[in-house]
């Protein structure tokens, strides 16, 4: 849902599976003892009453995010209670959290010039052929975006200019895919982005 009162006691049903988004957000931003300061997560809320809404979490600016689904759901509920700003205007909610109108195509336009990977189990692998895990971690210093979709395929307009890549033939849950991508980036595995 993109607007209205978020049912905190029914995140998996009445909230439109916002529990899945929260788990992906946590996997994208949180480490065991901190926040990834080099990561930004944009959630796209496209259902329910009201126009599409984007919520951006910037790990470099974020303060007070707790690793607990209900707490994060409370933060999302506060955002949903705030009037929606126009498309393309990011309005601050609190340190590191902003929201804007618009959908995925708007976010992808803002990311122009950066390679953006659409994870798809049927695509070529995300890592280069012959890539190995290094003996020591050497984090990748690449500016890259990743798109995870729900059960609906991306439209032609949304998938235009995206690099389809796979983490394997098994379709993973979103938060698991985010964790696998961070592992590859953290270890410095050579990515197949071309």
C-alpha cells in the first residue's frame, strides 16, 4: 500500500506483504553490528489507495534504524501518513529517510549512467566466468544498482537498459538475494556487468 493506515499486526496480509519489503530493506542496509554506509535502498509502494510512492533509505545518513520488523513497519507507517510529495521531489522524513511520488521508471531515470542489474534466475550469472572467491576480502568499489521485483515481471519500459543477471537457477527470496549480492560485493568477486 502506498497510503493509509499500515496494519502493524498484519504485515504479511493486510499490509500487502510489506513484511517482504522490510526483510529486503534490513538485508540491504544492516550488518551484524551496524549499517552499510555505502548503500541506498529505495522501496516502491505501488498498491492500495493512492498513487505510487518511493521511500529512500540512505545508509550514510540513517540514524536510529532498529533491526526489528515491527519497528521498521512503524517508520513506514509514519511515512504513509505523510502527504505524498510530487514525482521527483525527495522530501525528508528523518535523518536518512526521504519519500517521493513516482514508480520504478522514475528511479531508473535518476540512476542513469550507473549500471543497473535486474536479478533474474534465467539470466547469465552475475559473476564473470572463472571468477573465484578471493583468499581475503577486497570489497568491490563499483557503483551499481540492483532491482528486485515482486511476483510481477518488469514491464518493457522498466527493463529497458537493465542488465539481466542471475544468482543461480533457484529463485531466491528477495532478502536472500540481497544478502548474496552483498556477499559478492564484500568479497570482491569480479562481476559480469557487460
